[in-house]
């Protein structure tokens, strides 16, 4: 018993220490970005993206590999490398700006983000069945819920907590700092209970729906290839009658930002739920593809979007990890 108790106490101590470490880092970066201002913060973010491009070969190769698949090997190497570099520059800008928007100047910075298509949101709310807002890892998507909530909309973003308790606690604190209303996907039963409550109260539920779904996904077309996509948004829409509206955050050439709210995706319910789910999923995935094609440097190309296929896992859609170090450790263990 004492051994288990000591293990438990050690884990609690480790979680608290790790959380304190994460939070200290977060507050330090917020302090730095506040001190240097938004313009210099974006320069710092861009510089960080350049460093990541140069020194993180795996991240760079992921992006290059996915660009090859998306453009069917028709993109020339020079353009591909330039695009990959811009992707990481924007990635750095987005993260740096998130820290800035968590500081004392956040309210002023939020006012500089414009919103296009707000009438589409208002029109969908008239149905009083709630809204499922479909978004993607384009631009500073984490601020969509923050901005629309600040305008008085009941807008809640679905988030996936990190694997470690300390990481999840720090992530939760970060969401509070940018004033992002959110609900976690775990535990699953509680998530669906919360999601249904939001929709039944005519609120908006934002789901980031552009990642590969390893298990239980619906295969729809994305850049001319099968892409396993989460059926959750379509399933919720069928169950509640909620309107589906694509919403994206775009960074302009002058580094100002705008939220673009599209018109609702039209779909008709039939006697075949599986067909309905696939049609709805294909519909919003097509809109996501349109935005990725329009703003390719603003989408995060690090997800192995085509990894899962109807016949199983596609080795060609994922770069292989370097396992030489792991093999070396195995050889050392065998020698003893």
C-alpha cells in the first residue's frame, strides 16, 4: 500500500511541477510579446518559423511530402520548398500572436480582426436548431471562438486535451487567457451531452474537421484522394437538425486578420443515414479544400491527411520515422 501511495504522491508532485513549468513559460512569452508589441511579435514568429524550417527536418519533410500528394507530384521543387517555408512562417506568426492576444492588449487586438459574412450566421440562427461551425487549421483558427463570443454569440469550440495531465492543465489555462469558450472531447459521453445542450439552446458548436480519422472515418474526396474524415459533425446535424456553416480565419497580406463565415451547406435528409452522413461530410470537406487551395501557405500541412485508406494504412502517405537510434538500443539490450 505504501508503495502505491508513494507512486501516487510522486505523480502528483510531477504533474504540479510540470504544470508550473509550462505556465511559467506561457507567462514569460506573454510578457515578452507584450513588451515588444504586435509588429515585433509577428517578426519573432516568422523568424521562429524559419528556424523550424531549417532545423526540424521531419516537420519540413512532412509538409513537402503532403504537398507532393496534394498536387499529384506536379508542383516544382522550388515552389514546393518556398510554400513549405511560408507554411512554417505563418505557423510561427500564429503561435506568437496567440501569446500576444493572451496579454493585456488582447481586447484592442481583437477589435482589429474583421468579420465577413456575419449575416450568414444570423440567418442560420433563425432556425433555432443551433449551428455546427466547420473550421480547419487555417490561419489563427483558435481565435474564431474568442472573437465571435466577444460579439455576443453563444459560440463554443470543441477541443482535444493533451495526453498528459500537466499539458492539459496548461492548455486549459491558455484557453482561458484568450477567453475561448470550449468543451473537451473527453470523456466522450459528457462531450455529447454538452454538445447537444449547446445546439438545443441554439448555440454554435465549432469543430475543426480537417484531420485524418484513423478509426471510424468517412471516406470523402480531398485533393482528388480518399481522405478519412470524422463523421461527428454530420451525425450531430442529422440528429439535431442544426445548420452547418463553414467558418475560417484568414491572415491578410498586411498581417491583419479576418473571419470569413460562409453560407450554410445545403443538404436534404433521406431514408439512408449513412448516405446522408457521407454527403454532408463531402460537402463541408469540399469547402475546406477550396480554402486550402486559395490559401495554401496558411493551412498546416503536417497532418498525414491521406494516411488511412479503405484498404488500411497507406505507407506512401506517411514519411517513415528514423529508427536507427531505436535499433541501436535494441542491439545494446540484446548484448547484455
